């Protein structure tokens, strides 16, 4: 038999589906589109039937959200065709700009969404604790108490091997419930000119701009960050575009080594660790903000406390509160403060939802308010939750922010107390959530404090201008403590989210660095273009479900959709850049850790 060309097969399939659904056919329901390609697809169809969708057209239209990017679009189109071919499910693709995309994730205003997660530090914890109930970056609506407990147990375990085993058990729970679909593990696909020095392939695809220089440094170094920043506030940012910019504008206790990304002294010139590995003492060097004021330990205390204030609404609060002593206890109590203050203003369904969280959050000071609300509440479910909270409150002491484990011993000495030993804490200290924050700028200008005319920073560069949907311009900061080592005079950060446009700008000499290339050029570039750089990185590409949106609240359905995707075909024929199929959330390459993989019951992907 002569094989049917792909285009003809697609046309034949479309006609077959149309005829099967037409009134003149004996069967009005659409059956599966042809035989199952393999055991995984067969299992996917069985699970879909068990979830209540016996026929393909029983399933409602699905919308797949992704941020504007040609690469994401091609991947989404490939998955769209796989779901149509294997399950008969129709998928509508929807793209939005970066800021809108992030807002939709935060508000759970989606059904299925494109996601990507690059490790914040080189440890499996950064991939696993992403999905704990209090993580602001989960954005799935998924909550599993046993999973949360296992991650917390791992966090408090001192034995390194036992800690990794506990994280593995937690990841296994994630792979069983599948609020996400792992698709592939990234490789970096960057381009930079030979005249640029100080850029290196590394496992997080992070490039400290302090060490970068184009030629003799007099010509602006032009770097595309891939999207318009959502914010430049370190306490509120959450994406890679913002991170690329802010590690040039701000600096923490430690900083990334440009090649290895190992933490090295930055604002902290030295530090000590207690015998029980739970108390760090950082000694700060003589450094200044761009407004001329000295950077002090009090700026770290203010920034870290602000990060974990529930009223701020940071998506990254957990990466600070989970590690500082009393951080989570303070956050829970403060969250309960806000809930109880606004409780009577909430709509009935929101009040019921808020009440369910209270038993795990309340502290002694909340008892009187809880008693009043309980007595006046008429909804039975809400009243029951308030009763449980009222029972729990007296058992817990009040934890004010002053008891959180960060303190200024003096202006140049910062004390940090952790809940448990954290082997990667010096990596955390380089991350943007742990940057110092200039209190006077925040209090004077509010949410406008990061505008060019208001911003106060302490990094190797200072912000000169921000032209929305175009670029940000940063210039060398003469007040930086290590300014003599910064050779580059200006950096222009482009905010171009169209991969093809950015690539063409690079080829035309209008840009010196791009972090993504169009998929259709990857094969040719891998063949020997000296400006092309590619290496495995700790980054997972996945789709997430809004599990609070029907029908995605059914784990059988989620597993069905996961099994129906051919990852090998995606990597070989769509991506073509050396990416590896992902059957787990945690990527390979983390010493001592083996991920529990997501596979079908047959044991085959």
C-alpha cells in the first residue's frame, strides 16, 4: 500500500469526522478517530471513557493559553493535533502578551496553559515545592495535604539522602494526580556575538550583566529579554524577563558566578554558619544606593519582611517564608488577619472558601473575632469551618513579624535564623526575592517606585529610561561598590516577544544577544554557527490544568490528556534542538536525585 501523505491524511480524517457527525449517518456520535497508535493512547481513551466521555464529541471545547511566542504556538499546534488525532478532542489556541498571560495564570482564568519553570537554584526542591498549596507560582488550583506534608518533612530533614528521597515521594504524588503535563526538558538556544565577552552557557541560563562587555564597553550592549517586564519590583516580579534585568539593577548578599552560577560574595563580603547549620551571620561591605545612602542590614530586613507580607500579594512569598524561622507562622497569622477583617464583605461563596483556609492559619489573637463571626454566620459549611478555626486558635501563639528569622545586629551585620538547615541557602541569597529594598523609595512613591525617575537601586547598573513595548536602558552605576570592575557603560534591554523579529534584529546587527531562535533555524544553527550556543539547562516545559475548572477537576481526564501526547515526536520533529522528552517535573542533572517518571500503566511512555 502506498503511504498517504500527511496533508491527505489530515484531509481524510477531517472528512471522516464530518461524515460521522452528519445527520445522514446511522451513528450520530463521533467514535474514536481510528485505531490507537500505541498502548498509551489506548489507555488514554479508556481513561477518557471512565471520566464520562464515551464519545469524542461528548467533550467540551478546550482552550489552551500561551504567551505570545512563535515557538509556543508551534508546540501548541502540535499538541492540538495529537489530542485531535488520538482522542478526537478539539482545542482552541489562545495567545496573549506576557503581562496578561501572567495575570490569567494568577487568577486561574484559563483551562489549560503553557508553562515553563527554570530552577531558582540547583536543587529538586525548587521544582517540587512549586506545587505546594501556598506557592504563589503553582497557578493550578491543585492542593494535596499529603504532598504539602512530604515537602515540609523534606525541608526539615538534615540527612541529605533522606531529604532527596522525601522530595522524590512528593514528586511521585504530583505525577499521580497530574495537575500538570510535563512535555520536555529545555536546552538553551541563545545567540551572542563573538565581540561579547562574559557570557557563558550554564545550567540556569542566567547571565550576570556585571561581567559582560561588548568590545571595549563604550558601545551599548543590546540584549533581548523576550517580553515587556511585568514589574521591576523584586518583591513582586516572577518571570525570567524581569530577572535578566534586575540582576543588573540590584544585588543581594551573594551573586552568581558567571560560569558556574555558584554563589560568591556580593554585598556580604563574608559570613559564618552556626554549628547546627541554622543561623547565618552576614557581614556587609561598604556599599551605597543610587541615592547616596549606605546599604544596611535594615534594608534586607525590610525587603524580606515585605516579601512575606500577605497584603503585598507576592507570588514568591513562599521562597522566603518557607525557610526563615517563623516565616510561615507569621504569614499564616497575617493572612488570617486580612481574611477576618474583610470577611463580612465577601460574597457568600468566597466567604465559604476563605473560611476553609482559616483553621490552618489562625492564632490566639483571632479567637474573639472568630467567635463573633461564628455566632452570626448562617451558612452551615462556613459556620463549621469557623467552628474548627475557633477550636484551633487558642492552641497557637501569636507570631508577629518581629519574630521572623531576619534581624539587623547592627548596620553592617545581618543575622538570619532558619527553620532547618538549608544546604542551598547561599544560592537563595543571590535570588531576587532576597534583595534589599530601599524603604524610603517605596514609602514615598508606592507602586510607582520602580519608574526611572523614582527608582533607587544598588547593583552594577542604574535605570536611565524605560520605553514601554520597546526597551529599557541601563547605565553603569558609579556608586556601585565594585564599579571599577564593570567595563560595560550601557545596556539596552529589548522587550521583543516575537522570536522571528528578534532573530532578524540579531542578524541585522541591531541586537547582541537573543535567548531563543525560531525553531525552523535550529538545525542549521546547530550545524556550526559560531554565534549559536546550546546546552542542557534545569528547565521544564509543561502544561498546567486549572483543576478548579470542570472537567479538569478529574485526575483521570488529566492523565488521559497527558498520555495522548507523543513527546518523542514533539522533540524530534517540532523542536529539533536536542530537547529531551519529559515524564517528570524535575529535570535530570541534579546529583543524588532520581525522578519518579510519569508513564502509562504498561510502563511505556
